[in-house]
C-alpha cells in the first residue's frame, strides 16, 4: 500500500497530505541524486544504486508520487544541478539529457509509474511478487536505455555497452529491492 493512502494518513487535511507529498518528492529526488553518485565495486562495471532507488521509492509511494520523484530529479538535472551520474564531466542539463543515458532517465519515469501502479495493487506484499515487479521495472529501464542508445550508436553496440555489463548487477539490485520493499512495507504496516 503506498504511503500516502496509508491508514495513518486518515483524517489529515488535503494541505497536510500535499505538504507530505512535496516533502517526499524532494527527499526522494535527493536520494536519487545520492544513489547516482554511489558506486559499488562490481564486475564487470561498478554498480550505481539508481535503479534500486527508483523502484523501491515507487513501490513504497505509488505510481503518481514515484513518478513525480523521478520527474523532479530529471528536472533538477535539466536546470543544471549536478544530480546525474558523472556530472558535470559528461555535461549538464540538456546535453546530458539528450546524451547516451537519456533513455535510461526516461525509463526511470516509466518504470517508477509501472512499479508503483503494481505496488498499489498488492504486488509489494510478498517477496516473489516484489522481486517480479523489481525485475519488470529493471527491464523497462534497461529497454528504454538500450533503445535510446541504439538510435545513437547502433543496436549491437548498445546491447554490448548498455545492457550486457549491467545484467549481473541488475539481478543483485532486483533481489535487494524486493527484500527492501517487503521489509519496509511490513514495518510501515506495523507502525
């Protein structure tokens, strides 16, 4: 159950709910920026935590707020804040957004909405279902990223550079994301 429809919000005014939603969106966008900078040593490439953060936030807060977090994060990068991975080295703003990783950013928004929508319908309640949603969200992100990258450098090269090196780390993040969503969901359910 997404946090903003959680029973502990019953009886709160619309202003209180809107204030909470804005706070969550801003905090979530900061968490996404931090996750873009976190690099865990991994083989064959270092692993960032962005996809994990996008999907966990979406599954906890639902489709609309999860997508709003991603849109705010992308907007922050669009106006020049160094929130994306490897900024400012790879450029900022539009240069980054329309560069090789632009498709992954679009995938973040689509995956957040999809994962949040499924979580709103009970797909975060059990570990197998949460892992399945994490896998679907990851597939959306990687699919959008490879499609965008393929239009720039060719699809064979996009698969080799934008998909294959990330498969193993994606499996780790899918399982970790499922575990986090179920654990946090159970904790919130008891709170």
